[in-house]
């Protein structure tokens, strides 16, 4: 059980409690920063073999506290209780370093919403793992997350200075975030047809280029079995100067006729054949385009905070609703005035079940712009 109990005084003035891992920290800290309400989080990762804050959680919380000139209590490795009292959101330069292979993409998840409500552009220098387990790969953030966020009126640039892999980390990305007056609601209800599948299979450090070619070929073969009519372009690449340490992985992206984006990805591990890595990514992509929803299982929960902040009604068609999404909705409803409903839709023509996540956004306006 990923225990994290979350007490915050929400807009109705009651305390509330919830259990889940690092995601609670990210969503609640970002919303605390934007809404100006203090939060207290206890029993953080209480059920884990290594309970409490890990380096990546700590650096994320410190980054948010830095962004909102906040007061952060209990912030140390292994701490199971923290509290954050936010101040005014500050633009300018902010740095966060996990000092491990902790994910820079998860650092961005917590910092990006806050930076949108600053008075000017923010530069975030994020250090750690760019392609890490249990987190989006940086390629996903740039190729899927970023273009979909543009529909909300969000604009940020992401420059990969150095890629970093498990276990060394050492990656660095520079993110420039432009502030918004308010976020626009988003409707993604019709998927249309898949029109394009492309990707990259990469090796870095001392690993042989053959691994990249094997990952790519295995992924193409797997997708071909199910999707015969499209040209599939997965480029094998050797990461030269911009990589720290050794690593290999693959990301495959599918685009639809209505502008929906989906991905499957996998990272190489010691003792795992390259073919297996390619097949894993391909199967993940296929699983995410079978259901006819408009977002994949990874984007789903990442969009909740933006739907909650937007002014107006957002509607997004998805496959099965994930636990991460349910958690994000729960916290967003506690810390903002947003209201979510989830409706199950059965398709008469196929066995597909999709869900529509609808949100009356809280219309959070930027007081600093």
C-alpha cells in the first residue's frame, strides 16, 4: 500500500486524509502554491520498505517552496510528515537537483503549474534522470505532454542539455515557462484514425549501437502484427555528447487524425534482451490505442490539475480511469472549487469501453499578471 495521508484545510475548512505515494505530494504542493492554502501531509509512503521522502520528492518540494517563497517544514530524506505554507509565486531562475537518477520529468510535473501563475517567465534548471523508471521519459514530456498542454494555452520550452540514466543520473534540462492569465478548457472527445507512428530507440555510453537497431526492429515487428497499413519509423540512435553514463531505451508515438497523441516506452535493464525492450514499448503503445480514448494512461492523470485550474468545462475521453487519475481528482476537488464527473460509455459497434472525464474548472486567475 502506497500510504500517504494528506490533511489540508480545503475550501470548506475541514481536514481530509488520503493514501497514495509521491503523486499526492506533487499535486497537493502545486495546488497549495497556486491557491495560497497551506497543506500538511503525514504518513508519507508509510507502507514502503524505505518510508518517507526520497531525494526526488524532497527536491520537488524544495523547488515548489522556492517558487512560491514558501515555508516548508519537515523536509528531509525519510521524513514522513511535511507542511507547506505558500507565499507569492516568484518568476526568474530556479534550480532543483535530485542528486540521483530521480526523474526531472516528475520535478517538472510539480513546478510547471506553479510557474504558470508567476508575474513573468521562469527558467527551471532540473537535474537528475531524464530517462528513468516509474516516470515519464523526457521524450514523452516533449513529444506528448507539451503539445497537448498547448491546448490549455500553456507554453513552455524544454532544452535537453544532458541525458541521465539509472543509477548515475547526471541529466539536466532547462525549461522556460511563460505565465498565463488563466487556462482555457480543453475538449478531446473524438480520436479519429491513427495516421502516423514514429519513435526513437537509443543507446548511450559504452552500449553497442546494435541494441538500438534490435529494439527498433522488434518494436516495428510487434506493431505490424496489429497495424498493417502504416509506415512505422523508429529511428535507432547513438546518443553521443549529450549523455551521462550508460543507458538504452525506446519511445514510440502514435498520432491521430484529430491531433491526439499516444506513447509506449521502455528502458533497457542489465540482463534484458533488446528485443524484449522493443516489444514492451510496442505492446504498451498498442494497449493505449485499442480503447479509442483520446489520451493514453500516462497523460490521463497529468491533465487533471490543468482541467481543475481552467476556466470553463473540459471533457476528455479516456480508456480505463487509473488510480493516479482518481487520486489527482480527489486532491484537486479538495484544494480548488473544481468539480469532476466520470461517465462510462459503451460503444455499440465494438467491445470498447471508454470513459469521459468532465470537469467544471475553478477558473484560477493569475493575480501576478
